[in-house]
């Protein structure tokens, strides 16, 4: 009797037999979307190097994907990824990390590498909370929400990370929720092929530290809410800011061309060595 | 000069420039940094020179990303470095521990200046002597070299790359503004005369499941990226295969001890000192720029017939305990000279005090190299 094997199992590190994700976590949906995108493009994980920081979403490729992966310090994965991309320009470099890692402690590296427009894919799993450390408020937590570190409700405005990265100069920026697994897969495929800095924000549920503690409900309830609140970017364009309050604008927000840094470095090197560009 | 990696010849050269040329001669392919006095000339020179030999220099958004990006590049098989001063090192310390933990060859130059905090950027003060060893959290061993001249800025940088490659560890150059900004004769040898070391890597094609890429006290081959090794590289507690273990304390014990023992086991090969204390009763122990004053004072003392010698620490980490002890057993009096309030003095005293009288001669003014005359006075005092 032949064993039934998941079609994406070939991408899982052989010794991995279980996941560290909590039941209902959105990491699995994002992980599948990434692996499906790789598979549908006819690529293998040997075409990639993955880089992660600290947080639950850093564990998506580390250790689950059977790939070269550098699991780095908190907030710095994009900076490490830059060095890897310079050293291995022929490989695809992908960062998976969370909103705390990328937008709080690592915000500087996020905006500067968006500005540099270095070719890499950054997937930000935005669950609006610090999950791994037990549910503290993040820069993405909605104003007024009670968390363990804001027991009387947050008193800070929250970040729109995608808008931040667009303003910083990224050439491909998209946002989906875990309810949009197919659209997310299609977008990741485009991002992998994009010659530039690609940023994909995935609004994702943390049913344990966010759902349960803030009264947002179970994973299913949270995903149901994402479905109801989501509005496609071209529909959103017809609405006012007031009308968009509380909605999640999803889709490919920006796709544009700009000089890519590694190509510019190569032009500079040719100039220095006297070769014609 | 275009396209040449090794600028063979005799120069009147600034220490910081000699450091950058040493990096080029050692095979540096990638460097990243952030402007800071008094180290900036190294970055400027690398920015000019690296593209000429096919390399890259990146000016980063801060020192945190400088060290992060060179570690990333090192994992692609490149020889890498960054250069900064005290405040920049303070920012780098977390990722320094990362580089130690995942055994990443890299060279970090600290052209030290007057601290604490922003202090006095142009003052030559070896103010961060213990920082490379104790600055990042946790127990670890590291290598640090202490140049005393522009010539050594060149030579030590080459050695630093070789040690980093041989032991898969960050190697520090602990220079200061004196040595970094000093201009002196620098002789750059022919490329054939410069011996270079390259890290071992596993054989391409090895089954990724079978690669032991970490925690070997004799230095595991580095499973660099892009070769099909499918390396799982995490700075969290891991085993020889890189597999994470966050629950077993014996795994943590093994992780910490193996990383440290990798350096300590090879300490004899790593540690370099300069001994000149044959028959001396008084030995001046120093390092870096101050050792120049110590040597001058010792020479004058000998002219006066006083039995004075010197011991110069070239490697300060791993700490040369055995060398200090050997010296102290032969000497009667040990005088420690540092251009700070005594950062290595407690370490030296701990080894020497059982065998000799140990005293510390602080600088008259911090940042001012000791006057050999003052040192002579101290020598006469201890000989009384």
C-alpha cells in the first residue's frame, strides 16, 4: 500500500515531524502559499535562501523548509538578507517575519532596503500583536485595544506598514489576509519574479494571544471578520477615507519600476574597471 | 592602482589606510559600514578600492545593519569586514554574539576613541578593550589583536582575516585613533609572500542530512549557502547539524562549551606576544600605542643599567594568561601600562600577582601617551 504524501511535503526538512504553531495560527496558510508559489513557478527551494528574524512567523522556514535558512537576531533579517543577496545575486532571497520584527525593532532596515530597491521578497505576517512573548501591543495594534502591556487600552496610533513601505520606495507592495490564500499565492509568484524590493503584508490571525485575549474570537471568527472587512484596492479607490475606516484594503497596492540596487552596483563596477556598461 | 589587490611597495601611509589595504591583500570581497570618527578612512578607502577588484562596499543605515549584512555575506562564502569605533561597536554587540553563535568568519575593526558615550571622537584611547570579549551577552570566546603601528594595521588585518577563516569566529582589530591616524612607513609585500587562509566547506554533493557544520572544537566545515547544503543556521541553541534544541539543558551546555573550547583548544596557535624581558627584574606590560612608550622607557632604563624588560600583548583575546604567568615567574616587579583607567590590569594582575609585585601606571592625562620619562620615574620607584 503506497503512502499518501502531501504534494508539498518534498519541501519540508526531512527531520521535521510536527509544527510549533498554535492551533488556528495563520502561519500554515502563509507557508502553504509560499511553497505553492515556488512549486507553481517550477522552481525548487535550492533556488532560494530564506532569512528570518525573531517571532512566530520566523519559524515558517526555520526549520520547516528544506532550504538554506539564516534565522537571525530580532528585527534584522532584511539587513542579513541584503548581504546574502549581494553574495548570491543569482538566488532568490525571501524574508518571512512579523509586524513586531519588521515594523518595530527592525523598521529602519525595512524602509532603507525598500528605498535601495534591493531585489528580495519580504513577507510580513501582521497579526497586530506580539504573539511569542504573550500578547503585548505592537505598532500595528489598533488604538484602544487592551493587551497585557496596555491593560487600559493602547494610547498609540498604529502603523499602516504597506503605506510605509510604499512611501519608502518599494517597487511591489501587496496586502492580503489569510482568508485570501489563492490570491496570496498568485501575488507571491509575481513578487518572486519582480526585479526589485517586494513587500507582501499578510493580515493573519493569532487566535491565542489576540483572538482569545482581546475578545476577537476563534481563528474561524477572525478569518470571517477579515473576509467581511476586506475590500479590493480598486473598489477602495472609489471610497472616501471616512468610508474606508475599519476596512482592510487588499490587493496589489503598488507595482512600479525603479533602478534596482544590485544592477546599479554592477554598472558602477563595470565603469570602475573600464568596461563599457 | 586600478584592479590591483595587493599594492606591493613602500609607502608613507596612514594606519587606517594600511588597514583597508590589509583587508584587500587578505582577500576581502565585501565590507559594510557607517561613517564614524576616527575609523572613517577605512570605509572611504574600501569604498574606493573594493569595486576596483570586483568587491562591494555598502554604506549602511547604521552599525547594526553593517554587521548584519557582512554576516549575511559571509554565509555566501565571502571574506568580509566592517570598521567602526566604540559607539558603533556598542550597536553591533547583539549581532556579534550571533556571529559567534553560528560561527561566522568576519573581521571587525574598532579604531577606539575617548569614551564613554560620545566622549571625544578624535582622542586615541583604547577605551573598549574588554568590550569584544564581554560586550555581547552570554559566555563566549573571541579573538582580538592590538596593532601598535600603521605597518601592523596592515599585517594584523591580514592575520585577522586568516584567523577568522581558520576558526570561524569574529576577529577584532583593537586599534585606536593614535595608530589609525598615525602616518609611518608601511611596507606591503608581494602577493606571493602573503599567506592566506580560506575556510573549509563541506564537499558539494554531500547529503545535507549528514553535514556536521557546527560545534566542532577543531572547527566544522562551514555549510555556506547556495551550494545545495540546505543549511539550517540558527543562533538559538543547536547541535552539530544545526538542529535547534530549546528544551534540553545539556544541549545548551554543549553549545556554549564547544563554541568556547574551539578557541581555547587552539589558544597556543592563536596567541601572539612580543617578549623582551630576558634577565629583567622589572617588566613593563602593555599593548597598542602605549607599548611604543614602554619600549622607549625600557631602552633608556637599560642604558642606565636598570634591569628592565617589556612584554607586549599582540593578542589580547583569548587572554594570554600563560604568557603573563611565565613572565611574572621570572620578574620581580610588573608594571602595567594602559592608556585608560586600567581595563586589562585586573586580568593581568590575576595571573601575575602570585609571582611578582604588580602595579598599574595610569596615563597622566587619559588620551595622552605616557611620557617615557614618567615611566622611568615609576621604574626607579618600584626598584627602590
